[in-house]
């Protein structure tokens, strides 16, 4: 698929321009660099439909599910990026009963990710359109603006986030997406919201962000270049080096969110195709997770995944003209914090 154009969504004029682009790889082996396919390149994992969560909103002409994250109660939080005012923008899903209920809505935010903080247990949301980070209690109450304003003279377009062990936030700032310019950043915000620092810049619309399994570095997907960069950290939250870790043969799609399991495997979401590509920490292609072909026609993207903490059941968010869905599959290793939201 071609990259989706940046569009002003009908009924969301107050939110400004919300970029809805895609990410992905095809299933063919790629010759480029670290992503050259090995024996696992042809392995396909079939995802199974769990439930439909949302329908296309008449006001926006879209629904786009993102940011799945398990709470302490075992239930899954999901955000709907394009939900209009009054419709649920954060939902809680009971996977056993296959039901959902609203957790939060407002008349402003366009939330592209959700994650629970290891420091205070609150849910943190990234508002792509307004550059804010919003937090709320797990039940949806006590809504607060955690961070707002400019970072080094420029407002963010925060897409995904990752927490370190101490609860500090690391955010993919997708600035430059609308211009097709490599002006994106990775921003670190202290857990108290008092200090925001640019750790890396010159990135091509960074989207997914996740720590590796040892918290030594960050994986960051750049959707304008279909690559996953690796940022090595010094243990104090500073970047000491940066290189391309995986080159993704995108075909019709581009790189979206990233999750990392207990073995360090990367689950690269594909927006623009209802599938995910799985790599090991050395960039070897291990498998492709796909929606059954008979169901894929009305679905355009698999944006993110959450793997059950301590288990291997994975739930990915999938959306398109047929609505917003949860699909499940067996992950290659157990779920950890870096495979639970973001």
C-alpha cells in the first residue's frame, strides 16, 4: 500500500491534522543488511479473531485501535485514535466475556498509545495532535495533563512511549511526518514531568519505541524510512550511539509500533497491512503474524500488540473499513513490560 496521506478528519477539526500512516513488511526475504531473512522468514503465524471493539465513526470516517495494555486486573486497555468527542477514546476489554466498556473520553485528545507507569500505576496517554501527555487513574478518573508545551523550542507529536524501570518516559516524537522530513525525535521526560530532554533527533517520523529486554537500549521504528534504529544508552538515560538495526522491506506498508518479549524478540506492527513481522534481537526475520486472508480484505492495519504478562497469548489491534478488532496469536516468548502497551 502507499503511505496514507495526511488528512484533516471530518468532525475532528479541533484536533488539527492527525497523521494516519502505515507500517509493515512483506513476507518475502529481504536482502538488506540486518533484516536479511533466515530460515524463519517463511513461517506464518495465523491470528484468530477475538472480537470487534469498534465500528467506523460517521464523524471521522474511520476507527483506528492502538495501544493495547494489560492492567493489574488482567483486563486490556485499548485506545481508539479517531474516536470523536463523546465516543470512548479509551476502552477496557474483558477478554473472557468478550465485552468492553468506556474508560475515558473528552472533546480534544487524539490518543495514539497507552501504558501503565511502573512508578505510580497510572495510565499514560500520548495526544498526537496537541503534543500532550495525559495521565489518569486505572478506572479512568482523576484525569491530569502530565506534560504540555514545547521541548527545545518545538511542540511534540508524541506517538508511542516506553517507561524505564524507574518510571521515566521515553517518547517517539513524529515531528516532520506531514512534510516528509527527518525532523523526528526521541524525548525523555522525568517521571515527575519536570524535565524534558531530546535524546535523539533527525529521525524519519519515529513511531514505535521499546526498550530491549535488558534495558540497555531503545528500539525505534522510523516509518518514513522503514527501518528500526537501535539507540544504546549509558544507564543514565543518555544515548551513546545509534545505528540501523533492521531494514524492513515494507512493500505496501510502513513501520508502526514495536513490542519486545522476554527473549528480546521484536514484534514490528504493520499499518497498511493487517500483519506483524517478528525479528530476533540480531535482526533475523523469525515469522510473520497474519490475519486469515478471508478476513483481511476489510482490514488495513495491525498497529500494536500486548502479550499477556508472564504468558504467551498475544492480542493485536487491527482496524480498517470493517471496524476495529482484537486478534490473538501465540507469541514466541513470554510477555514483559516492553510487550504491554506503548
